[in-house]
């Protein structure tokens, strides 16, 4: 499991992504979300996955039921 992030590391990550106007509250939310995403990623069994297992996102506009 990756080491725990600090608030300062999240701040640097946000600046690199162009998120320069985040408040400390926003940074705390980003920290929690990043930690949760990393924990979930570690828990997923990915050894047997192939590119064909990548989920596809299919969108349909209203009124297009004939497809």
C-alpha cells in the first residue's frame, strides 16, 4: 500500500493539476478522496485483467430508444 499522503503533498498535486484556488477544506476533501481511491485500487484483483476488461461507458440521448 502506498504511503499516506500529507496535506502538503495533496496541495502540490492540486497545483500540478492546475487547481490553484482550492481552500484548505477542498484540499482536505481531495486528500480523503485520494486516500479512498488508493485503498480501493489496492483491494481490486487486477492481475488477471486485460485491456478487454476495461469497462465501457455507453451514453444514449433521450428519444433514441430504437437503438
